[in-house]
C-alpha cells in the first residue's frame, strides 16, 4: 500500500509538460531525419541501415537513460559532479591522442562500429561541476580565487576542444556566461564581449578611421550610461572626433605618401587619447580605469584582427565569415550550403510541401541535411507553420527549465537548470541562425533533431537531470 502511494506521488510530481515537449521534439526530429535521407529504395522508416532506423535505436537508449536518471537519488549528481567532470576531461585528452578525425575535427572516439563524441558528455559534466562549485557556501565573484576557479572549470574543456579543431563545440561553452550573469557576475564583462564581437565584425566592413570613431563613441557612451551625466560627454566627444579628423587629414597631406596613412592615423589616435584623458580628469570619470582599458584594448584588438584572420583562422572558416558578412558571395563554393538551405526553407511557404515531398531534401541539394542543416527540412516540408511550431516547443522547454531553476531551494539545482537552458538556447540560436544565413556555419547540432547518438543522449541527460532535481524539490514539499 505504501509503495503504491509512493509511486503515485512520484508520478504526480514529475513535470509531464516538459517530458511531453521533449517527446514531441524527439519524435519530430526522427520524422525529419527520415525525410532528409529518404529515397524510393529504402525498405522503411525502421531500416537500421539508414539513419532514421539508427535514430530509433538511440531513442530507445535515451528512454532507458531517462528512466535511470529519474530513479537515481539527485544527491548523487552533486556528490559525483567533480569526478564526472574529471572523467570527461580525461576523455577529451584521450581524443587528442587516439581520436578519429571527422570533417577536419579530431573529436571522435570509435568503439567498434559506433562513434562517440566526448565533447557532448563534457557539456553535461561541466554544467554539474560549475553548479557544484558555485553553490558552495560563501562563493562570491568578488573573490579572485573563486573567479579563477570558475574560469578554469569552463576554460579547460574549451581549450581542449579548440585543440581538437572543433570550434563549434568549443564556442558552446560561452553559453555559461548567461548563467554567470544570473548568479551575479559583473555586467562589464558582457559589455566587453559585445564590444569584441562588434569590433570583429566592423573591422571587415569599415575603414580604420571609422573604427577609431566607433571605439571612442562606444567607450564614452558606455561610461556615460553607466554613470549618468553623459550628455556633456557626447558633446565633448564631438570635439574629440573633430580635432582627431582634422589632425588625420593634415598629417596625411604633410607626410610622405608611403607612410602618411599609417602615421596620420597614429597621430590622430594619440591626440584623441590625450583629449579623452584630459576630459576624464576634468569630469572625474568614476570608471576611468575601465574606460582607458577598453579604449586601449579595443585598438590593440583591431590591430590584431587582420593578423589572426590571415594566420590563425582556417581557410574554410575565413570563407564562411566573409560570405556571412557579404564581402564575398560564392554561391557555388563556401556559400553553397547556406544558399541551398535558404532556398529550401523559403520554398516551403506557409504550409510546406508536405512530408517526403521536399525537392531540395529529396534530391540532396543541401549537404549534412540530417545533422547540422536538419532545420531546412522542417522549413521545406512543414513550412512557416512547422518552423514556428518547432520554435514554440523550444521556447516552452527553455522557459520551463528557467522556472525549474527559480523553484529550486538549493543553488546547485538553480545553477544547473539555468546551465541546461543556456546550452539549449545557444545550440538552437546558432544552428537555426546558420541555416537562414544569420550566423556563420560552425557545425553544431539542433537539440533533439539532428541525427547522432552522442548529441541525443547528451541532451537527454542534460534535460532529465534537471527534471529529476525539480522532481526532488516537489517531493520535498509534499
């Protein structure tokens, strides 16, 4: 009798809405994988020689994994967070030594006929480790030791994955910045990140003089917004820019033509620096140190972009960035995938062409259509309504994860739930963004949709640990 009551309480406390959304996403992903690899010679949707058939096997594995997670005491996820993190780091190192290279990235370990990507597991264990460390009593970002340990937990897998030449998976670790912000990390770092991204993009699109103007504008406006009294600073900025431009043009005319542009730019920068420093001293900027650091760092960053782009960034990554920014338009080469993906999504119209009726899909115009570009199958065969339905389900899932986090009494559970929501959001945003040409192609899967056992199992583990933590919290209230 007691067992029945316990089972009834357990079943009643589970977040069934989240599980239903998960099941719908996995099922819809399976159908679209089948559509993306479909041809008339296939024996059926369960054919194990096809990706749709193998995905069913992985779905079965995920069902078992999900049940095990729900049955395990949630305290074990806290206890074993560090050992699991250490184990995943060792796996990542093993990939560097013994891994198999696929599509230019050495990120796979082959176990017989089955390939395993440890970086997917590392996302789970990193989320657990960061939640474990940041939930200890007395943790504070104001402590330098705490800050560096958090940076080490996040930076170690990031660096190893970069060494594997898998930049797409490495960039996913930046999603934890959302979690850090939720837990009280200073907002200045996000201003710096926004500045870096803006400078990187604008360095390809505008001249050096315009870049310096942009840097000065950003720094002064940011300082003014953070501290008030920014109207006077904007007025002064106009004088700074005017004098700097006059200096630039006079220098470029008077100096030897071979070096005039470089020297004129240097003179104008130095004069701008002096004027800004004088103004900062006059009005006593409360964040003058940050202001100067931002200014100098921005100029150094801009100067280094060209070298890094030419000597560090790989050729295929260069081409994708240039194609995304519209500097190059190679529809038959590096821009082919994205162009065909946009054609597929746009051709779906409002209602789509129908299941298994997509011409772009059926005739394999889009490479990697069952993995990185699975969303274009959704757009072509299910149309605007289908894509909006998928996006709505993803939004519901992320919102429910955030609500789970806010319900947690223990910081460990809250931080972990937000970590899961952030990782999912990043994957969804980047993957869908690259299929419609808004983000560079970096090769990360769409959660629960893209074909692959490693990613599906990893996302299932991520989600169901959060569901288990929420379940434990609800049971404690009953």
